[in-house]
C-alpha cells in the first residue's frame, strides 16, 4: 500500500487516508472518566493554582476523575501538559489559567481534537474546534456595570481605570456597552497603577485644571489657602466606575470628596444642606461602582467613609449568594481558614459544568465529540456563582452579583 501510494494517480488521497489511519493507531484509547486539569502548581503562580485545585476538588465530580497537571504558568509547559493529557486518554481538559498559557493549550488541544474549557479571563472561544471559555473576563465585568447603570437609571457615566492592558480592556468594554445602551459617557480617565501620586490624574478626570477651567481659576485666586478644598466642581456624571484592586480603588475614592465630589452613601441627603455646603452650588451626587477587585475584606478599612454606599459588581457574591455559595465558602474556609476568591468560585462552577457534560457523554462511541456537543449547550440551573449557560460563541454567561458597602460589611444591594 505504501509503495502504491508513491506512484498512483490518487497519491494525495491515499496519503491522507494513511495519515488518518496512523493517527487512529497511534492515539491512546480515550478514558471517558478522565478530565485533565491544567494549573500552575509550581512557580510564581502556584498560590492561585493551589486555590483553584481545591475549588475544583470541592465540585461535584459526577464520577469524573481529575488528573492535575502542572503548567508552571508557562505556555510551553501548558502545551506539554496537553500532550500528557492526550497520552493519558483524557476525554477533556479544564484550564489553564493564564492568557498566554490558554492560547497555547487551546491550539494544542484543538490539534488533538480534545475539548478544552479554559479558565483564563479573556474574551474568545471556538466551540466548533472544542475550545470553550468557562470563566468571565474583565470585558464581561465592564459590560455588566454598564447594564447596571441602565437598570438603575443612571443617565451619565464615567470610568477611571488603570493605564494597563486589563484596565484598558475593561474601560473599552464599559464605554462601548454604555453607548450601545444609550447611556451618555461624559468622562473617561486613567492613571498609572504603579505610581504613588494619583492626584494629577484625578484632577484631569474632574476637569480641575485652572488653565482651562475659569471658574476654578477664579476661586483659587480668591481663596489661595483653601481653594482646592472649598471649590465645588461641575461633575458631569452620575456614576463613576473604577475597575481596579481594592487598595488602589480606596485611594481613588478618598480623593473624590477631598475635591468636592459628593458620593452616594446610601443615606438620604438634605438638598438644602448640600447646597449650603457647596456655597449655593447644587452638587451632582455620584454613585461609585467597583468590580471584582473591590471584593476584599480590607476594602472597608482602607476606603473608610468614601466607599460607603459604593456598589460592587462581581460574579461571586460570597456567602451571601445562596445555599450553594454559602456551602462552598464554608467548605473552602474550613480547609484554608480564608474565604474563596471569585476565581476559585468560577473554577468550581466550571468543574461542575464540565463534569456534568462528561457524565452525559460517557457512554457515547465518541466521548470527546459527544462531550463537546453537550458542553456547547451546557448550563447550570444554579452554581456558587448563580445560574450560568454557554452562549453560541462558546463562552459562559451569567448575571453577576451586586453588593453594597454598608458599614464594615458587603451586603446584597437592594
């Protein structure tokens, strides 16, 4: 047959058939119970890998056997882990976590026709090739905040984001979604997340630049000592979104009342009092909104009065998110003495989703193909992050939790 393939008129077709036959002969048998999990279990990202491993182990396995493989947080190691998963006969792959790892692993898995559910927080999937995204992205968060603004009738919005790739991605998604929903985006600013002085960027956001703000220039001339503290700015937005970590967000929040921005605190405010406080100028009340990075036990300590009444949009509401969330939080805390992160909660639900798909496809003659089809239509009626479903593009969709800062607690927003 090989000799014939070298001379026959249908040489190309015969070689193609031989290649397919070679793959079938060489490919290890598929174990319909085995799912490989690619995580950074060593190296500088080992802490997040360890956290996600525990979250996955706490998920209902539905008879699934998890094979944990170390990517070390490196694309090359992620590809090697995919090859190991294939040799072990894994029916599917869950992970990896890093964006570069995920891209490399997805390519390798697609070449072997093994479905893969990515845990990397970046937009993009290809369900036809068996590549799915089972966690949210920064852009998803930005779009969710814009939808919150519409639902709560905030007509004008602004975003103040770190000058880095994630900040840019989140801000772009927020602005695009807000415009699509007919909300006016009246200000957009950014700041250096590695710098220690945010004041110039906050002033830029609020148009507190004397050279182009005659009212401010006049006020400072009349009040050279306390002018910055007593000026009442013209704030053009009713909602301000700050997509950053809790510690830097607390610094941003502290600058706002310092420069005369009145924040919604959740308490009723007397309009006459506000007008007198601002020297006869009626200030615009601003709703402060943060994302998953704000969801931290130290937020209220660091943010103080400035973040009271702030809203937090996150996929995971913590122990207030229902029975499943409370149970998961308690089990995780029992083993680690701390609450799980949103990333851990999403990994738990991703494991639940892929385990359900594996169980449904276990008896098929082509378990990988069947799992790919089931996962493309997968959904969770409930999860620790609430209900979720796969969309047509192979990406997970869910309604986020909305929390409110009240005192030293984060509670479900009314």
